[in-house]
C-alpha cells in the first residue's frame, strides 16, 4: 500500500472513530465549549497519524515534510491572502439576491441560539462599528500567526506536509484535487453536526469537499514557494480567524451561499486561484502549476 493511501486510510479511520465516540457520548451543541475543545483536538489528528507512519517507516518525525522556519516573503503573503479572500467574498456575497450589508450584525445574531445571541449582542454593542472592525482585523492577524497557526499546523503537517510529499510525482492541481477531496471528506462528522453549514448539514458535506478542493491549490502553491508547510498553517490559521467576518456583516441568504464556505466564497477562491496561475505563468514564469511536486519539494 502506498504511503499516501496509508496516511489517508489511517487519518480518516482514527479521526472518524474519535468523532463517533464523542458523538455517542453526547456531543451535539456546536456552540458549546465541549465542541470547541473537541474541534481543536480534531485538527491535531492528521499530524498525529503522519508521525505514527513516520515512526512505522523508521523515519524521523517531522523530517522530509517541509517543516521549515526559514523566513521569506511568502510567510507574509500567507497571512495577507486570507484577508483579501474574505473581503472579496463579502463583496461577491452582497451581489446575491436578498442579501444586504448589515452594520448591526443582525444576520450573524439570527443564526445563534437565543441566549448566545443576546450575549453576543451585548458584547458587540460595546464598541462603535469601525472600532470593532479594526479590533477584529488586528486580532485575526495576531491569532493567524500564533495560536491559530499552531493548531492549524496539526492539519497542515498531515495534508500539505506529509501527504503532499508522498504525492511528489503528481502535478500541483492533481495533488491539490486529491488532498482537497480527502481533506473535505475528513470533516464530514463535524459538518453533519452543523459545523459551517448548520442549516444544510447533509448538503454541507459536499459543499465542504468542494471548498477544500478549491482552497488547496493556493495553499500548495504557498508551500512550494516558501518551501515550508508553516505558510499553509499561517494561511489556515488566519482564515479561521478572519473568515467569519463575512457572516458578521451580511443579512439574508443562507449557509450554502454566504461566507467563505458558501458559493460566494467559491467564486472568490476561483478568482484567487486564477490570479495565482496568471502570476506563476506570466510574472514569475516558473509554470509551477504544470510541473510535478517533486521538482520543487525535494
């Protein structure tokens, strides 16, 4: 069995088993602290499985998986692109029928349970809208490079560290399709609980796979250019911190159309992917998208 297949099977089996046990023990409320703790721990499982396989194959943990802290400009770009992505998504989302900009956060508050909505309303009213937005931006940037990146590394070491290296003979888009499909499917127990798509949990499984497939080329490109999976962790962590801002400022629509994980986010991602392809082909002229992973990640 290929190392890539071993990793996919082990990671999905372990993760789904852990999620199944948690659900059987009564974890249901995705807005509670128990779920938040579980989801955070769930993010670490791909890294755990990758290390297990490295030990089995008598490889040193974290070696040959693109873990490098050698700084370059792509570490900065990895933290900036999620902001661009989020605000482009917001602009696209506002073009959808029956969707409007809301400075009073009514759309966001409407999807929360009554008690949490009231508490959130009180907290949101403590600052003028502009000040609150600036606070959110600063907090997202800091979190994206610190605590969020640490936990996102649990996923990224597995998906775009270990798994990406096992796909060294694949071209970037082919590898991204494989990683994105598995990555999206890996989320399915959380999606069924209402994560990201609380209004459409069944359809949300397919939506999550599409989103992850669209997200993967940019993240793989960042890893290749920076020669480090840390940039993927920064991107992932920053997106987790800033992505919700779209939902915060719109009213109307639903979870299949709204936000970075909705159709508006899909359109924004296609534009960003296309921009990266044009940059690679006409500005750097490296044509990374047409070459195999192994040509760039030794």
